[in-house]
C-alpha cells in the first residue's frame, strides 16, 4: 500500500485518490481497440473496463475511510452525520462525542 511505509498520512491518501482520478490508460486503449480492430469484442472489452472501474470505486471508498480516520475534523464530521441521522441520541451526547474526537474534552 504505502510503498513499504507503514505510516499512513492524509497526504499519502490524497495522493492515492489523485492517482485514481487520473484518466487511466486502459480506458483509452479499450476505446481504441473497439474503434480500430475489435468492434466485435466491444461487449467483452466494456465488461473488463466496468469491472476495473468497480474495483476503483471500492478502493476509493477505502481511501475515503482512511482519510476520515486520519483527519480528526473529517472523522468528527462523519460521526456527527451518523449521530444526527440516528434517532434517540441526545444532542448533549453528540457534543460530548465530538469534543472527545477533537481533543476538546475538559477545555
């Protein structure tokens, strides 16, 4: 994952997301094959590209979670969103959770 670096950082996660966002060469190659030499194989080529993009979405979700875990403000926002959408949690408890997450407890 982190090129033999066990320390995950927000910067690393963002760089990986940026890499995934770049237009992948395999999509261009697939389109060229369909246009030029293999129009009869278009459904198969499209299925391969779709499978790869599904994998990329899963990897992106993983990096989003890592980013949230590494970034206290993002993590606090995720907790806040979940707490607000869950009925029965008193707002005081939500405030206490956020204070603990952000290290503001006792200040």
